C-alpha cells in the first residue's frame, strides 16, 4: 500500500551548473582574439588570485556580483548520529559569499 506522500514524491533533479571549463569557453568566445589555452590561463590566474587573497585574510569583492570573505567559526557541541555520544566540533575557517 502506497502512502499518499510517496505517490506525489518527485525525485529531485540536478540544476545545470557552470563549470570552470564553461567559463573558459565563454571567455574565448567573447574575445575571439584569444585561444582556449590563453582563456584557460586567464581563468586559472583569476581563481588563484582569489584563493591567495582569501588565504591572506583579504576580502574579495566583485562589483555587481558579490563579496567573498573568510569567517572563523568557534568550536561547538555536537553528537555522533550513529551512537548518540556527545563530542566537540573543532573550530574552523570557512569562506562566506
């Protein structure tokens, strides 16, 4: 016997995503004077520059798009879902958009 909620259940579909190679192709298409190889180097340089900025604690601001920065998270109380034992989550740094 099916439950009514199971009958109406739809499997989630994956949203199309924009990959690094898609950015490379768009850059090469938008600027016909550069090759795919040069476009890939430009994209890699851009991403590496953003990574280095975040590693040194800088804020990466892209006008009309958004701001990336690093946020420190303190340790927190947690529990192991398998056995229910309590533990302490470690402090960490994560990027925030």
